[in-house]
C-alpha cells in the first residue's frame, strides 16, 4: 500500500497511514522512490519514518538519486552525507544526473576534503644560502689507493679513517661496498676481514688503483667510488633540477641518496577505500654507485597518507648522461608509467576485496613490533590491529595466533581486508614516522604484498564495510595524537 501511494504521489494517503500507526517496510526503500520521482513533498513526509542514509541493493543512499536542488537540499538539511559511497565506490556527486545538483554536492565534498594544491616547488625552494651549502657539501675527486692515507680510529681500531688533503674522513659502508664491487669481490668478504684490514690489503697490492670518490664534507665521510670515466651529475644540480619540478613536494638527503616525493595531479579510486593521488618517489645516489630510480607511490586523499611500492617490480631505473641537469629534467617531465599505475590500482582494488589472512595480519604485527621500541605504543597498535581484524583469537578459539601452524594461518581469514592492513601501515609511517626505526621497511612490505598474490585471493572476499578514513587517529602514541600535528607532505620541504 505504501509503495503504491508513493508511486502515485498520494501524500494524503501516506500521511493518513502514518497518523494511524502504520509503518512502511524498510526493504521497500520508499524514500529512494520519492527522491527518484522528484517528489519533494513526499520525501519530506517520508523523512519522518525513513532513514536519510538508508541504502538500497546498489548501496545508494537517497542523495545518490537526487534529481533537483530542492530534493537535494531537503536531504542535506536532514543530515544526508556527501561522503557516502555506494557498492561501486561512487559518492553522490558522482552519480546524480542533474549538473546543478552535481556541482553543489561536489562543492560540499571539496569543502570537507580540500584538494591538494599543486604549487610550484620553485616558489618554496631553498634560498641561495641553502643552495650554496649543498654546492659545497660534496666534492668529487679522482684518487688512487695511495692517496688515501689510513689513520687509526681510536674509538674503533677495526675501522679506518683516511687523511685526504688536510682533513680526516671516515670511510662509509658505501665506500667499502662499492670498492669491493669494483674489485669484483662479494661484500661477503667483510664477514671474514674487517674493513680496516681490507683497506690495508688493497692498498698494499694495488696502490695505483684509480677511481672517483665522493667526499661528504659536512658529515666527514667518503661515500661510494666509481670508475674514473663515469660522468656524474653534481649533487647540488640534481637537487635543483628536482626542486624546480612543480610536482615536487619533499626533498630529503640521507646516507648518500637524494629522495624526492612528486605528487601528480592524477587520481584513482579504490571502491570502498576512497580516492588516491598518484605519486612518484625519486632516489638519486649522489655518488653514482647505483642508477637513479623512480618508484610508483600513492597518497590516500582523505587522510594524506602516503606509501611507496618499494620493490623492483614498481621501480624504473633512469640513466643520466650529462652534467648539466637538462637530461634529468627532461626525463622527469616526460616520465609516464600508466601501465605500472594501472597494475597498482588493480592490485589495490583486489586487496580491498580480499580478506586478509591470519598470516598476513601477523606479518604486519611483527613488522610493527620490530620497528617500535616504545612498548606502550606497540601494545596500543597491537590491540588496534586485533580490533580491526575482528578479534581472531576469539573467532578461532585460541589463546595465541602464533600457536597455529604457518600453513593454516595462510588459509584463515580475518575480518578486515588486505588493503586495510596496507592503509594502517601508510597511516603509521605518515603520521608516526618518528616512532619507527626504519619507516622504509613498511614501503618495502607494501610493495612486496602488492607485487605478489594475497593468501586468500580468489577464495575469501572481505567482510568489512567501507574502509574508515582513519584507523589510528584516536590513539596517543609517543605522547601525542596523530593528525594533530601532521606534516603536510604537499609543502616542499628540503631536509638537511
């Protein structure tokens, strides 16, 4: 009776039935019907007995079906969400047919989720003093083994320092490993000979061995060595080329490598997880001992969580063959890996649809445990993981998941998706990176999982609903809440 009255626009009949204690069937989705018929009066009446966020078989709320501004305004006034996603992962502004309604809902959505502004990195680039600092920090010298005069390190007799010119320099791990490779030794040689002894033996046998060495004047280290004729782009030039790219949002230097984050103005959607921006991460060794590379990465829009697929299958090596920086600049501007990003999108979509296994859950828990010294922080994260997974110990009637054989762990689903685990990792590294010994390990784990097959892929679909915007935002880890002092990754930062 209710459905027929709504179809015939009989508000008087619907009002009479409601006043006499009759209630419509929830499964009839009458509010959806009234909205799709542009019947604002009927919709206003039905809002007294129907939920404004009711979902039909397609996961649509009434707002997904709004065809005119009057009905849309009525729903919004009664609390309709512009954030709700249907089964296809689409929000109301992506499904409504009317352009005016679509524009209004899109504007409301953008107010809740401000778009990342892609500003020119040149506007925020380091000032001339900082540029001068990087220019003087690294020097490339052509040397022989006899030029590197060993000096004993009082703090560690097994290590060696060298005197070059009028300064003492420590020999870095990059130096020893690259020298061993140049001599066609495996780096396993250091299992049997300490670096100091290795240096003395090489100097004794080949005093005239020539190579290029990069000196870090700020840290007092000798970095990697390369062949004498190897062309290297000066470190400060590489930094400036990367900073001049308008997509660059962060540049940092650590242990002989420039790393830069480039945010692309390109989105993709993972149904039930949200929108993501495409990102790139550039690694540029200043000493040239390995090829520069570009890793595919992403940033979850709703919470600014960034992650890098740090494995070879999502990495592209680039070759720089001049010393001016023009070649590197052209490579960055022309770089496009649509196939790689499509593969990443497809794997993340499958990850959202696939239930995580007990083994995958334990692997993330173990990774967190090995990267956090703060026991209280680890306990909170462990408990949160357990909650998100639906308390699998209770679910499977065991006191410890570790007591289950590894083979069985891989076949037992938990109540969250694989992508939920990946989003937890990216949220942790983005907002709590200072607590982690090695944040890069989480990017490597993400890349490893996305490039392989998930334990339960094609076997168990995830039973979780839409992924929440945040997983950890109410936790106090390390004395502060996440998201209160978020580092804005889309502002250019040049880290010393």
